[in-house]
């Protein structure tokens, strides 16, 4: 098989898409309360009076999300993209290990959280939450298929953490705002530094350079593991930080590359000054996203993501982007920048933890590993 015929090949978030995996909502459950997660109802009055739901989501809710996911897949297929779907998995099953137990799992709506492609490598992330410990399983048959069909493909899985109590800062959820703000400078969140922990959705691929957000779902030990894993292949891994985000989790609602030289940025979560240098020193432009159509209070009742899911767009190519249909201000901004914008309904997917970028995992994009950052800063 020639290099051009390789099945697994994706170096950026924007190169022309040829094959992708889109999630499915079947058998989805509510995430349970655990040391790495404290789900809350969006309505503050209800949150104070009733507990967050447990167990399986309603069949109708699953159906509505699946209809929108199918619409996403259909649009991509109309663009000539090969679309794959994860296999069904019973997320209602409990998990019991020597270190923890949870009454149920979560869902397979967001493959981006657990699976990532670095060139010809597929890597399974550690994950940071107990309910998501086995979330790689719906994708295993697909990965085996790629591994058997593509002799160039590399397959790796990051070391699974214990997810024992000691892996978490259990007091994190009790910190008052002032204390949390003070601790932000140390970038200490709900996970400790004792084990390798990262979610794939905290990584962003820009050719030879990979940026990784330090967050509630990715610790410094996890970033160090990624550096030691990827840099021998000639890639460069850069930690990035967003000091005004009190609950950072996944970079794709904060810092979204749209094409070579352009980043869609979150005006409420600016990147740390020291981390800007990689981009500004190589002529990249930061473009602030407009305010989302919904406020945080108006997001779906069980949604645990912020209003900035509006930024969770998906690039079909350097000139084509998919955006949520009600985000008219963002659509106008993208159109003004020369993009061809495809608007789709996706609000019913929000409850499941993400939008278009979260709900996808690109397997093949046309393009090679390009150095978009020849001027590398010297970090203090």
C-alpha cells in the first residue's frame, strides 16, 4: 500500500476531510456524581431542591439526539466524506474495579473525547472520569479494522489510571470562587499530578505542533506523557492555559483553529500571555467568537457544557465549516472571513456533552505533516 493509499492520516483540525467517525446516542446515561465530576441542573432552584438524574436517558431524548447526529453524518456524506459510526455498547452497566465503582457509564456521542489521530497513529486517551473508563470500547472494532487494513497505521493506548480516590482533589468542588481564582495561577483542578491523565479533546493538532490544555480533565503528568510519546516522532507538544476559565475541560470551546493562520478564540477565556508567543511569533491571527445565541442559564437543563458550545464547529476543509443553525452571529463572522458555512440543528446533542467537533473523530484528512510554526519561542 502506498503512502497515499493509507487509511489513517490526519495532521490538523482543518485539512480536507475524507473519513470520519460520528458518535451515536444509543444507550446513553446520565454521568454519575464522582470525584472527577459534579453534574448539576442548569436551573439553580431545581438544583437546590432535587438531585441530578441517574441511570439511562429517556428514549425520546436519545432519539432526538440520534436524528441530529444522523443529519450531521448525511451532510458529510453529501460532501463525499466516508462516515463510520461506533458500535453499540450498553452504558447502563455498572463498573467495578479494585479501586472504584460507578452505577453506570456515559455514552458514545463524543468520540473526540477518547480517541485521537496523530498522523498515521490512533491513540486512545486515558480519560479522567470513572464513568468513562471503558468508553474506548465502542470504537475497538473500528480500530481493529483500520489496523488490519492499513499496514502504515500505528495503534497505541495511553496507560489507564487507577481512578482511585487519591487521583482526585476531593475538596475542589467545595472551593469558593475567591479561593478558586487564587488557585488558578497554579492550575490545580480536580485531578492530582500522581498519574497520567488526559482526555483527547484537550489536544489540538496543528501539523507538527500539538497544543494541549492543562485542565480538569488533563494534568501536567498527562501532558508530559504526551511529550515523551509524540516528540520522538518529530512532533512538538505545547501546554496551553486559559487563566480565566474556572472549570476548564476540553479545548474545543475555547481555542479553535479554523485554517492555517487563524484561531477562533473565546473572549471570556483568553490564552495566557506566555502561551501566545508560539502563535503571534508565526503570524497567526486570533479572531474572537461573538456571544453565543444562548446564555449559560438558557442551555438545556441537563447539559454540563457552557454556552460556548457555540464555538464547537467542525471543519470539512480549510474553507468549509459546520456551525449550529441558531448561531447566526458566528455564521456571519465566518462568512465574512471567506468560509462556506453549513448550518445544522444540534441543540438536542448538547445534553450529551458536546457539539459538532466533540461528536466527531477524523480518521483521514488529505494532507501531510506541515510545520506551521517555524519560529519556536524559548520558554522561560
